[in-house]
């Protein structure tokens, strides 16, 4: 077997004159008047090989048998092409290989889709034959970049004294374990392991264990309602530290992101990142993950219209709601249809409607204009920076609804009006998340992150008096409108933890029933600690300019949580279930068992 | 909160005069006539801090409240100790900290065992409180070394162009899936994912996908009969390459091992590794993972005793068995009891007995001596290098039994006679494993590794005629008598694969039923490929001089596959099982359900 001495895609004019051996796949073959051209592809790229009776001898005959995706070994000399046959589309376009020896290492059936980028192929076909899809240059680049990004994460964290510690995948179902995958076993009848939704508990225990700085690129699992942008298993870069302040940790993580972007795609992220509070993010952008590649701020006008003749404004203001406006610069020329479409748009996000005003030739037009007093128009003009050609949009409702409606309208306008510089990566920290949120069903406060999130020092006394106002030392890292990471400083003092549980409506006894060993552990000298986790899949998606998480994962699952290539999940032998001391129960609305998707062993 | 400016264990005389802030745990406190000494510990080590009314002010009073494992922040000046109080046992023993400020960051209950090395504590207590056990210097060193070793693996492989690719953990049950963990899910009633026993199939598909060089530090799972040295989840460094010969791959892996040992413990491994064939390993050392830190070869004497008056020798030789001997140098002085103990020892490994001869003052003694002819004694003297003081031991049986008995006797002698240099790391490759082994129950050949292992080129035609003789391009890497890795080159040609399946008694149709998509994938241009996997847990065990795999894992499971700290596996809510469309079935010999080990939610 002739084994490679060089890679296809890296040969240049500097190699002219060398005899090289290449291994790769046939990308394309052409026979031009008895001369055979085979483009050979490997991980690094494509090079043109030439078989000519003048120098190829018997190799020509063998080469002639090769078809697309055959695996070849060829040996030959690197020669410069005639200048007029330079191929500018190919990194190796100035040279070619004059083949003197060839070996067909393997034949190939015709693949179900061409191995090249930009071809429209149904995603399910690509996923079924992922091993062929992975051969496409785009997937190769993505896998390379993902590997590189992981490496940069590790290099940085290792350099900062973080230990890579593996935590269990077979672990215990958590109290909020509704989305836990459970795992029966042969040894333990009627008991189950659970796959971790994150290593949260273990990383905190590592801090109790004195590891001080921990990281892990960790697989996490969630058996949840299916959504297009979720995978049942996903990867997070999980980080926890002791003896660092939130500021120190966030500063370090900025350095980390800067290095990842620099070393993978050569992009320089300006430091430090902008930091805005959750309250400000919700107020100005209607989102806790605002896309700040463009401005377009939402303005609160509740004060201006509190006594307005516009009934809905006044009544919302009187009932503690909010009236907010977004000025769509230059959109006064929208068609009636476009304006009408604002209503279903608002409805999609829970709004009852969207009032609008167009400003053309100094004239304000729209259903509500006649109810506005001159001083209101004046105040709005100033607050919203109204100019000729603007379209003003208004939402009046509970704050959450207003934020959802105008936050999403803001994003739509950003895209539609071309306000977004797609070449830009805009990071920011959203800080001071609320510690608690009111659960209307349970009629009590619940932890917004988890019950170990540390409240802000200065809000501690509010825990007893006005829990909803307490801010947490919790933060998200947002990139171009996506949450790419988040975390918090943790409670490490018993008295604070007790107060927290009390606020959540638990006694310490009840808390112990739920969190047992973790609270035990915290009794033995817990250091101040906190951490963060980055969603690696999503970060790679953004780094590679993709919009689909599946494109960042070598062997992803579909939106319905199946692996089309290996056909998983699948039915299993009854004997396997017997050994695991379980049996299946038909779904109430179930299809007949035999109709399960691909059941080769059933 | 006073946050650390320095680490405890790294302060030296070079830091004298500096004011430092330290964070750590109280290792020990002593009050000597109003002067308080607190040894403060962090991940890096221990330093002595001093509280003296002369310079500590109010800090003395606060410091006095601290107890073992309290978490402190102290600030003070680094001063040199009086020379006579130097502590040679402490890296920081020449200095101490004169504390001027202190903050008790957290209190601690008295731990259930002292946080120091070398204390006898029941392992189950340590595992239950693993977060405390991890604070011990020995565990800290192990976690640090494990993290470092993983990093060196990655650095080396990244440097050689390997891509770190993550493969699924929720995948499909394999045909030999008896030991698969199965995972039900909410979405797919009556179907199951399986946790991978290794990423074998995916790494081969990555080669089909043109990744060329893949690695992953991968979690693997096996729900198997419990053994002390197995974990239900374990970690392997998984590697696969295309377009490399076995020699190239093995050479690269030797460089990898050399770098891991150099950069973790500063040990220089001589290269290249010794390579011996499976046949030679079994013949000379009675093991496919011989410990070659010492010689002590087993000798085949079947030819010498084929016609012996020693009936058992002659009859074993006549029936195709083997007679082999091990010369225990200098053991002629063994007591009668020691000699008698050889019989149960042999029995433990399936032997019917062990014949022995002592050689003292030129005289051969033992039950069989009277049956030996002079020419046999002469031949044995030469073959076994017999000298005065030797003890000769003999096993006659089927080759496998002889290997087990004498192989284990060899190891015992190596240990008992102090032949093993414990400071030495002796690597070797065992190559040319048999491709197939005869399955007495199934009355057919089965694959020794797996059905994709590539036969040696020169043995290909034996596949049809004498399959048991076919050697495979399969190899194990052995260190000090432990298998620390293994792999093979894979079949990539369809005709060879068909022949292999035929030899295993499958038609291609049956093979397709079992291996479906993998065989499909192989049709589309599979490159020559092969790989290896290292057992990381075991390698770390050997690197750190431990004898227990659990000591290398942050949160291990017991030999009965339970996590004593988090109490997993555990019973779960019935509603969880309902959502997963399963129910439990009591074990035939089951204890009552409520008596399951720790069932907090039941």
C-alpha cells in the first residue's frame, strides 16, 4: 500500500519537482482526448492529478477505472501548470501531479448526493449518510474549527490553573428531574441512574473539595419537549472557581472569549465587554439577550401618556402596566399591509395589538393620533427623537408582554432594515438578574437560576421584605442576540442559604430532604465560589456563521431526538429489558409497537 | 471579602517582605502561650500563619475562633522564620506569615476523618464524603496529574493533526449489547437509546467521513458483572487514523506515551518499545500482558519429557498438551509448607497440580525425580539453566492452563523474590493477536477483538483453510503487566470483510441485519484505517503508583456500581417512569422495594 507523504490541499509551487505520494478520494474525473484528469481530495483540500500516456504508463489504465469517491493512492511529480490553466478556485491551482503510479485502495458506490458545498440536499438524507456529509469541505472546516475551539478553551483554562476534572454521567435524578434521562441497570433492580442536565452539583462539590479552579468540556442531557434548536445531548464548557469575585471571573472569561475568537477565526473582540443590567436590557431592548450590533432602543413613555385620551394607554398606565414605543426610523412609507401585519406580529408574542403612527411631511397619521394632546406629541417627539419619515410603534400591556412584543419587533426591524453588521461579533454581559421570580401557579417565589445563586450583598435585607426586588450575582454572556453562556456566584454561607430556602417556602428540613448530601457538604468549610458554563454547540454555530446547531455536531440528532444514521432509539430484545428489571408500557396514543421507526431486532 | 493575592504552598524566602492575602482551609491550629499558629492549606500546599498580640491586633481574637477546616482569608507580611524553627517537611518551611487582618469566610463542622494522607479510613466513609477526601494532598496531586495527563494527550495529538470530535452518548444498542446501558425517553415509547461501550463504530465512520485523524477522551459505559477493578463508566483516549500503517501508528503512539510520562512525572521512557508477538508472550510469560520489568522465562520442555516415565508428562505430551517449567532461582530452600502451597495455587488457575524439584548440593529432590532419566535431567539442566539452589516447577496441561498457572506463578515469584524494580515503567507492544478464537459453546469461530479487525496480509489465505492460525493486525500496549491500551487495523475491503463474515458463519445478508448502516457506509469509499484506545483511568493509576482505579477518579462508583456520595442509583417517582413509558419488574430474588439502598424520594 502506498501511504501518503503529503496532503492534497497543501501542495504549492514550492513543491514543484518533488515526487509525492497522495491518498484521497476522487472528487472528479475527466478524460480529455486520452489524457485523464482526476481531482483528488483529502481533509486539506483538492489537487489535480494527471494521467498521460507519455509519463503514466500502466497507471493510466488503472486510473481510468476510478470513479467518484474511489479511494486512491497516487505517486507522481509535482509540476507547475501552464499559466493559462491556473485554477484560481483551488489553493493548489498553480500545480498538478504527473502520476506515475496508482493504487485503487477502495471502490465506492455512487453517493446519494454530491460531495460538495452549496448543493441542495434534504437534511434527512444528509443525516442518514452523515459519514458522506462529513466529507464536504464545509463540514470538514466546521469539525476542524470545533476541535480547534475546544483546544483553545483548554489551553487558556489550563494556563490559568484550571484542572480538567471528569464528573459522573451515571448519576442521581435531581429534585426537578422531570427532564432527566433515567438509566436502569442489571445490578440494581427498581433503581435508576440519571444522566446529568449539567455538572452543577459536582462542580460545586469540587469547590468544597478544594480544587479551586475546575473546568470540563462536559456532555449534558435533557429529555425535553423537542425544539428545533435543542439537542437531547449537548456540550458545555463548564467552569467553577473559588476565591474569585464576580468581576475577576467575568474579566477572565472575556480574555477567554477573546482568545477563542482570535485563535479560531482571527477575529479581535474589543475588551472589556459592555455590561448592562437585566433591568436595563429588558427596559431598552425587551430581551435579556439583546442583539447590540444595532441600537434601536425601546423607550418607556408611560409617564407621557399616563393621562392620555388614548384609553388603552391611560388604563394600562393606571393598572401598573407599561406603555413603550419603538421608533422605526424611515418606515413611514410602509404599506397598509405592512402596518396591518403588525397586529398578528404583536399577537404572536402575546400582545393585544400594536399602535402605530407614521410621520410624513411633518404630519402624524394613524388611528390614535387624534387622541394625542399637543404636549404629548411634543414630549413623544423629544423622547423618541421623531423625524420626518419615522414610523412610531406602541405597545401597552404588562411589562413582560411589552418587552416580548417590542423586543421582537426591534429584532425584526434590525434585520429588515439592514441595521445589522453580519461581520461583527458583539458580546455583552447581562448582570444583576433577579434572584427570584413569582410562580403564579405555585403562588410562591421560585429561584430564577437555582436555589444556590448568591443574592447581591446590598439586596440581602430585601429577601425578607421584598423578595421580588432582590438581584442576584448571576450573569449571562450574550453574543449577537444569543445567550452563549451564563452562571452565578453561589451561596456559601449557611445563614444566607437558610434565608433563601425560607423565602422559597422550604424549612431547612425540607431543603435537606431535597438537597441532602449537597447541604451536608456545605457544612464542612465551603469556600466562596462561583462559575459559568458556555454552550459550545451554539458558540461554534456562531463562530462558523451557521444557523443550525446540528451543523456543528458530527453525529447530531434530529428535532425529534432521533439519530437517522444509526437508527436510534430503537426497540431492543425483550431479554435485555428483563435483565434490567423493567418492561415497557404502551403510550396511551401509541402506534403499534412494530411500527416503531426502524426496529431491526424486534 | 479579602481575596487571595498568592497561594499558600508557593511562598518562599523570595517573598519575604511582601504583604500577601491568602485564602485557604485551617489545617491545624496551636496556641503557644498567647501566640496563635494556624497552618493554612490551599491547593498548592500549606503555610504557617502567626497571630501575635504584637502585630495582629484584633485579628488574634478572630483567628482564635477558627477551627480545623474553617475557610479563612488572612493578610500579612511574609517573614523568614528563625533558622532553628525551619520546617523541612514543608515546602514553605522557611517562612511564615505575620497576620494583620483576618476574615473567617466560612465555618466548618469537624470532618469525619482527618484531611491528611496516610490515615487509615474506611474507603466507604471517604467515598461518602468525597468532597472532603478530595482535599487530601494525595487526591489533589492525583487530580492535578490526571488533568495534566489529559492535556498532554491532547497537546500531542493536536500537534499531529488529530481532530477532537465528540461522538454520541445516546446511541444504539449493539448486536452484542448484553452489557449496554439502555435509556428510555419521554418522546419515544418502547424504544431505547444505549450508552456506548466505546465509540468504535463512530470512529470508523469518521474515517469514512474523511476526518483522517480523530481522537476523543471519551466516556464509555458497561453494565457488567461487577469486579473490583472495573467502573461502570470509564474513560478512554480513543484514537483512529486513516492512511497509516500499523508500524507508523505504533511509532506515533510510543512518542505519545513518552511525552505523557515526561511531562507528567518527568520519567524518560526508552524508545522504541519492545515488541513481542502474542504467541511469544503466551509461550515465554504465560500472559498476553506480561510484566517485563523482570525476566524469568517459562520454558517449554514438552520435547524433553515426551517419552518420560513421569506418566502425566508423557500423556499430556501425547494428547497435544504442553509441559512447561519455570526455574525459581534460589528457591530450593522453600519450606515444605511453601512447596505444598503450590498445589492450591495451581488449582486457583485451573491447573491440576504443579510438580517441583529442588536442587541442593547438586542433588535433585522431589516426587518426580526418581522417574527422570539421566538424559532428561541433563537436557532440563541445560534448557532451564539449572544451578544449585534452584527450585524447578512444572505444569503439564492444555496450553491455556499451563500459561495461566505458570504465568501467574511467574508474577508471584517476581513479587516475592523482589525481582521487580518498582521505580521502572516497562512498556511493550504485544502484536499479532489471533484473529479468531474457537467458541466451544457455539461450535464456531468468533472474533477475538471484533469482526472488523484486519487479518495479517500473509495469513489471508489461511482464513479459508485454517482460520485459527490467522493472525490479526491487532496490538495491545502493555505497561508493567497491565494492558493500558489496544487496537487494530480495520478491514476496509469488501472481499476481505465477506470472507471474515463467512468464517464467522454469517452470510453478508445476516451481517447486514446485524451491522446494517456500518456496512452500508463501508460501500462508499472507505480508506485504510486503524486505531487504538488507551484506558485513561488505569494509566493514571500506574502513573501515580496507585493500585485502585477509584483513586484516579474524582467521583467514582463502588465495586457494586453505586455512588455513595450522591446515593445513586436510587428509586424515582412513579410519575417519572410513567412519562418514560416503562415500569419496573421486581427482581426474582428481590428484597422489598422500600428497602432499596437509600430511597429518599420513594
